[in-house]
C-alpha cells in the first residue's frame, strides 16, 4: 500500500485501526524474543530492523537531504527509539495495565493542550476514562517501572509533536527511516550486548525483522500519513483507538474474555471518538 498516495481517500480512524492491528501483532511476535533477549536488545533490534527496512525499500539515500531535514528526522527517531526502549523496560518490572495507563498520559497531555472547545474537552475526558478502564490500572508496581512508563509517556508526547513537524515540513517516511537509524545508535548501549544472541540464530533475526516491520514500519508509516492530514491534538486523541483495537483483537482472535468493565471502556472511547469527530475546530 502506498501511503503517500492514499492521503485523500482513507479516513484517519480506519488507518489507526489498521496500524493498531499491525502494532499488536508485532507485540505478539516479540513475546518469543523475550525468552532469549532482554528488553533492551529487543528494542534495539526492533528499531534497527525497521530503520533498515524503510531505508532499503524507499531508497532513502537517493533523496536530497538538507541539514534541517536531518536534524528533525534525527530528533524524531531518537524520541521514537527511547519510547520503544522505555516501554519495554517498564513492562519488565510493572504490570502491563499499569504501564499502558501511565504511558498514555503523554497523548492525553497533547490532546488536552488542543482541547479548545467544551465538546473537545468532554470527548477527551470520556476517552481518558475509557482508556484507564481498558488498561486495568492497579496500585501494584515498582518505582523503577513507573519511572520508565512516565519516560515512555513523555516520549510519546514528543513523538506526536515532532512527528507532526516531520510529516508536514520534513522528509516524512524517509525521515522516519533515517531517524530510526539514528535512534538505534542512541539506544545501542542498552541492547548491544544482546546482539550476539540474535545473530547466533537465524530464527531470532527473522523474528526481530518481523517485529520491526509490524510494530514500527507499518504503524509509524501510517502515523506519518495521518499526521500530514490532521492536527496533532486530534492525532493524540485518536491514539485512544490503539488500546481499544488491542482489546478487540484479544477478544476475537485470542479467545480472551472481555469483562463488562472493558466493554464499558470501549464504549466510552467510541462515544468520545464520535463526539470529537463532530467538532471541526483543530489545532494547526
């Protein structure tokens, strides 16, 4: 699918669902990697594999790069890589529900800044409650895990802001690939010692490449498409579709039962999306 040519024909909501399906399929693929490689190594392999895949298929070296494009792409890729690393480290010591809820504070903060109408603020409140319910927040956890989850949330907010800049005024998909390559070098100290285990097994390398494509290449390329079309506040708000998508996938394909509380959370997010969609005021 050529994302650059589909900007005018596909709704952002539909693209977000596609990206969410790909992203959570990648997460499922990464589970087997954790058995052999620690989170830092998985994050490095994920980012590096995604960067090389985009650069190769896009032939990004043929693009005419200027200093401004490289600076924005490098900052964007660094934030993205640190976000990936932080959430993996958070999940290592914190229940997944806690980590997701804390990390989502980043997009909520960006969306709150752009909520300039009562309708937008109301939809943001509903979405926030729905996501917290879906995350299954519990009081348990460690201080270190909470710290990493907060860092991931901060990086998620920065990812939205910088991604908006790269999508509209930078190198877009090429910037994503080159940026992630820079980001891979930044987080390399946290995972470089795991590379030996990866290269010793073709199956591990294959899973790492698949994880990078499913978790980074497809959803983040979709993000670049969407960020070039809508405001960053609406983009941040639509991130609420990701945990909803994950819950639906778990229910439909993994035979995981959905509680009435989770059904309520999904309903709140859907209602919030409908309310926000009818509000045409946007932060440019």
